[in-house]
């Protein structure tokens, strides 16, 4: 939707993602990301932590299940999504406003860690997870043959560069 505020947040999960199912059957994972700025103080020759931002996040449907299976308390993550504001009246009668991140993309940060990625077998991931929407002749996966128009599908013994991307194959090299 136009006009939405899209942000990216890097931080640590404060707890394991909590997954629940709505009345309509959709899965939603809820979790909080704590992002703390850290600066170098030249006077004391040490790092100092700033005030932490605790951002409540939610991921829906297949991504909710993937978050619950892949993410855990303390993990450093990178999340991108739509920032939303919600106001409500608390039990004591006061008006409150909260900001939440509707996560569109999330993954572990590889700055201080490594990760193994496994492709999900369901969902609407196009050629990677939904064979019915794959291009003709393309089975997906690392061992499958790639379409001839894929610039990264060149055999190892042929030279290809990013400069060749989009260039017609019949055009002679100069």
C-alpha cells in the first residue's frame, strides 16, 4: 500500500517467537527485537550503550512458522517491514499508543554468526517452493539445470561477468 513506512531493524530477539493461530486459521508469530545503539567514548576508551529500542514484531502465515522454527532468544536478526501505529484505551482508562513492525522479511545477521539455510517445501515461493508456478523446464534447487537465460547458470569453464548480464547471446564480443 502506498504511503506505508518501511523500516529495517537490526537487533536481538528478547524471547523465542510465540506462535498462535487466529480464528480464521492464519498463523502469526509475535516477538520483540531489542536494538541498542553502541558508540565509542574517546574519553573513557570504551564502548557505551545507548537507550535500547524494543520493537514488537509480528510475522504471518508461512513466515510465522519459519520464524518459530528458525529463530530463538538472543539471536541477532535483521527484519524489514511496515511500521504501524495502534492506539487503544488501557484498563485504567488512559489512552496508549504502540508501534509495531509487520515483518515482510527477516533473517539471522551473519555479522557475528553463521547460518545454514534450508528451503521450505510449501508456500508461494515461486520456482523455489511451489513447482506449479515454476517456469517450464525448471525444477528449482541447486542440482537442477538452470534456464539458459540465467546469467549465473553458466558452466564453470565458461567465463561470464556481470557486464554480460542482459546482453543477447548472439551479439559478438568486441
